[in-house]
C-alpha cells in the first residue's frame, strides 16, 4: 500500500466494468474514502468502456496481467461466471494481491480451495457482495452473531425474482409482463434463466450454509424450482389464505445428523411474516440461533449501487488492516449430504376442463398416499373450459406429495400442468 499525504492508500484494480464495476468506480472516484485509490480498470474492448469521470491517472487495460504487474494492493473481480474468474482470482492471490469478489458461483463452488490459497499467501479473499447485495450478512454471520449456534437460515436472496413476484401480486400482471418491466429497469438480465430458475439463489444459499451453518454442500445438490409456472390467479388464492408468494431459500441443520435440509423454490408465506413483508428488489436473510432466536437482515439485493457498497466495504476492511478471518469453515472438509425432504402444508393449483368427479378423483389419490385435504377453494367467474381451483393439504412430507402429484399429472382433465407450492411459516419447512 502506498503512502500519500501521511495516509496509507490501498491501490485498487477493477476487473469487469459493467453495472457493478462502474458503481464501484464511482464510489472510489467520489473522494469519500481517501484511503482507497482506483488505479486500474480491466475490461474486454476497454476503449468502449472508458469514461471521463475517473482520474486521468487510472490505467485502462484489457489485460488482467497489467493489474498484477501494476503494484495493485487489491483486485476487485466483477466479471462473473466460473472461468476465467476462478483463474484470475488464483493468479491474484498467488501474486500476493488481496481479492474482493461479488462472484457467488465461484465462491459457492471453489470458495474453500481459494480461501486456503488466500490463507497460505497471507492475503484477504472477501466476498460480502456475493450474497444479498448491499446487506452485510456475511460479516454479520461471522462477527455480529458468531457466538450463537445457528440452526436455520431462510431468505429471499434474488432481487429479480422478488421484483417479478411483487409486481405480479400488486399490479396483477403476467409473469412475462413483470419480467419485461424488470429488464427495462435493469433489475433482470437479457437472459434471466439463472434468476428465475433459482440457480442464483442456489449458489448464494450454498455460501450461507458454509458461513452460517458451518456445513459444506455441493451447489447442485440443493434442489431448485422455477418461478415461471406461477400465474396471477395464484396471488388471488394466496391472498385468501393470508399469504404472499416469494422465492424462498431455506437451509437447516438436521438434528443428530451430518445432513443439511435445503431447497430453493417459490412458496406461500404469511403476508405479515418477515419474509412476506419484503417486496420489490429487496432481499432478506432470517437466521435462527440456538441461543439468540430469530435475527433478520434486510436491504436491497439487486442493482449496481447496493452491490458496490458491499464491495467497497470489503476494500475498506482490507485497507484498515482487518484480520484474515474470512476462511470458510468448510475449508479442508468433505461435503455434507443435502436432504430435500421437508414437512409443511401445501398449496396445489389446478387448471382444468371442468366435469363431474374431478375433485373426488384427486381426493382418492391423496387418500391412497395418506394425505389429508385441508380445503378446496374456487374463485368464481372463470370459464368451465379453463377453470382454476386450489386444494390445500394438511402438513405432510414433500416426498409423498410429489408421489401423489406424479399420479395426478397423468389424469386427462388438465388444461395446464398443476402448480405445487409449500406453505411455509415460522414453524414449517422442518422435518
């Protein structure tokens, strides 16, 4: 680190000058953190990215090696994806340079290996921005409530999905309309697959399982379900049940076992709950501790500026000499098994061509699987040729519901495939 006017300055190189990279550069160029100095910007076709609001002393390059050769104290990796991001982080650490990254896929998959390398090199590898945007949840779990033993983590970890679902709920628009709106506002990518299919939240949940629960799981072992089958009618039925629909990431320790119960999927949650009150692009992480009970962390999870705040906070920690305490607790361990099975009440929405005996046929299937129906709901005013109705089930295991639904999907009265969502509350989702 260089010394300028009596103050130590951390020289920063940014790799990736997209939405988040530009937001980081704006904070570094604002002068509000004099201990940080932006010295390099690396990006493909960098000439197209050059802006006039950064210092003329900043070096623009399309070669990552220039950052390592330029006496940079910290590299900010913001290019995304697995490769070459992983190789760049490794190269920076081996060159004796600290790394700050927002790359959830890299941290979720090889974070332990990279953290071991960082420890060997005596350098920081910080990744606050990889989970929940501007919410300092990684630091909070490691420092703020580290004395507790966490047993469960639930959250809304994808701002894009949360925006889409709340728009569908509040504006009564279709999924495609809400997605288009999110893309227009910059909350969704041109290809939103990773968000709406649950893969983004899946990687973030794997990181939280490591940091918060002290378990290591393979990312792909966490089951996911997409939000794409949800329709506007589902929000009307959810409202009748006092609920809203959110994409929920859930993980908990299985008692007396090395297993971790985990999943990412849309679910009904009570509208007055911590999860139900979070709308728009906001994220929330709710943790349950053995001694401290429930603690919630909420804030904006989508957009360049909230993520940039988390990145710069990590840079400040490095510049101020924070101890090397970021090694994931799973480093050096094998992986734990993920248990997808959970118990909860369930919401089943059918879209059918009406005829006598449909409910009785479905009820017979549920009965054979030992499942009790709680209620049958039907909104008036729909055509008999495309009629929605909802069956809610009493609390039961997800595997038996899955087996029953496999049978019911084969019946010939469906106009569209049925939708199955769990109904989660403070006590649900547990085995």
